[in-house]
C-alpha cells in the first residue's frame, strides 16, 4: 500500500455522513494526510423537471450553490481542529453517485476513503447507503465503512483482522498495521475461518466424500500455522497480536461473532475483484461481515492500484 496522503470523506449534506469526519481527521493527523471532503451534485428528479420545466435550471443551480456552501462550511469546521490540510470538491454526477466518487478517487490520488453507510441529504435524497456496495467494486483503495446509527470511535484500539487463504492476504494485515500502527493499547486479533466442507457441499448440492474430513483437519492446522507466522512478523514490528483459527458454518457470521466477543472497535477484511465462483463467494463474505459485525469495517481491495 502507498503512503497515506489523501483521505476522502464523501458527504451528502447529512449529519450522519459527517460521522466519518472524526476518524478521518485522526488518521490524517497520524499520517500527515489531507482530508478531502467531496459531494456529488445530483440533478433534480426528472419528474420535477417535467412538472416545472421553466424552473429546472434555476433550482438545479440553487442546489449546486447550496452544496458548495455546505462543503465550504464543513471544511472550515475541520480546519478549525488544526493540524491537517483540508480540500473540497463538488463533483458532477457521471451516471451514478458511486461512479462519480470513484472517478474522484482515481483522479485525485485518494489513498483511503472513510464514509458512513447511510446518510440523508436535502430534498429527501438518500445516496450514501445505496452507493456503498457499488462504490466498493469501483475503487482499488481501502474503504473504512462506518455505521451511521452508532457514533464511531475516533481511534481504533481493538482490531480484528479477518484473513483467508488467498495469496494476497498479506495486503490485509499490512494495510491495517500501516493505517493504525502499534500504539500502546492497540491489539490486533488475527483470525481465519475454516468452513466445514460439508457446509459448502450442502449449499452447492455437491457429493460429499467422508475422506475429506481429514483434509479439513489438515487445512485447519495449516491455517493456524499461517496465522502464527503472520503474527510473528507483526510482533517483530512492535505490534500486539493474538490469533484464532475458527471452524464453523458461515464465514461472515463467524467473524462477526468473534468481533463481538472481543468487543472489537473495527473489523478488517479483504474484497476480491477477480471473477469466478470462488471469488464471488469470497466477495459475499465481506458484505456479510459488514452487515453482521455491528461495528466499523475496513475493506481492503485485493488488487494493486492500476
């Protein structure tokens, strides 16, 4: 992962969207980064333009000015906190809010996105919740997703890092360590979930061979050994690390339950971009973790920046 120089906080004019700002500010201070506040101007609904065609341009421009003013005031509030650089950007809608935000990420060199998963702006518009999933598929930088219904912590000390057996799992734990460091009191819990073969074959209606139980046990042992090795590398850098190799049905549920048991502040997981059945299943796991964990989630894309 590259150095953290720019942290994007998408805003839609709502207080809920602004809940992502404190965490972004804290990370910006840690890394000497700039906080970029961005919003997407969504044109007025087509139905409204049809009903009042003569007013369309005026209303649309008023909304744009209001949004720009809101961004300026938000930037002033963040600047008043001191110690960080702040920038604003009002993007035009490029077919969808998610695509507009993704274009901003690529064009301005954003290294991290911090956003709440739901927010409500003027005229009853709701876009942060609806664009999060699409946005994740379009960007190749880590995205810190914060729950809008609970005030998120500004600092993350109890961090669960969910690893799978992909050849890019090092990107997950190394990104977490780079972002959050090894300050006193920060504990990383490395976990992996070995889902029983029976659970997979039942879902996919595949024949089950009982001899595969031995392979399952071997897989669990290898997974535990991998965690131990990774934990050693992290500890060598001064981090406090625990490990847990879990076995059970439903990877997302297992991760969420473990995060709850250790009262985690944050769950870190990977987001695969490859195609195929295996990767589709793995992508769904990150979504289940987000919805089931009941706490912030950092999604790390498992692909290098293009």
